[in-house]
C-alpha cells in the first residue's frame, strides 16, 4: 500500500513526510530514515531543519533499537545539522543532548573489548557538551 501511494504522489512532499512519520510510528525506523532522506534531498535540498530533525529522531530510534553507536553518531550529526540551520531551535539542542547521553550509555554498556579509549573519550566529551 505504501509503495502504491508513494508512486502516485511522488511530487508531493507532504505525502512523503507522512509516510516517513507513519513508518517511524510503526517502528520501521530504517524505512523512515530512508523516506526522510529522500524527501529532504528531493524537495528541500537538505536544508529544512524540521525534516532533518525528524530524520535524526528516526535514526536515533533505529540506533537504540539496534544498540548501534555508529548509527547514534549519525543521528547526532543530523541533529547538529538541524541546529546549525536554526540555532534558536531549543528542540534540536535538547535532541543533541539526549543523543549524546544515549551514545555514552551505548558505549558504557559494551564490554571492555568492544569499546576503545577513543569511544570512551568521545562519549565523555559528548556528555560534557550536553551538560553545558
């Protein structure tokens, strides 16, 4: 059903955004990230902070679901980009702090042989930035 709707309305960004939102609500975070990425590039030239922040939130949920620090860092990068596009957006700032805390937790939960000193230092600097 989603595929048929997407093909029929490929020129209408709000439909793509709604599909991404529904995908995220259904726990299909990977699909949501792909949809947000597509709509961001195709319609907004990767410069709409709301779309990028929504993409960051879907990526964050995917990272938590998969317990993947690398995906969490991708979510952080997206949230930081959204903040740079609109530095007065306190929601983006909150999301950045939340992602940094979650990244640190993912690193902390790994066994000693699964994490590096660099991972720990990166997590600690993120926590310091989140406090500030």
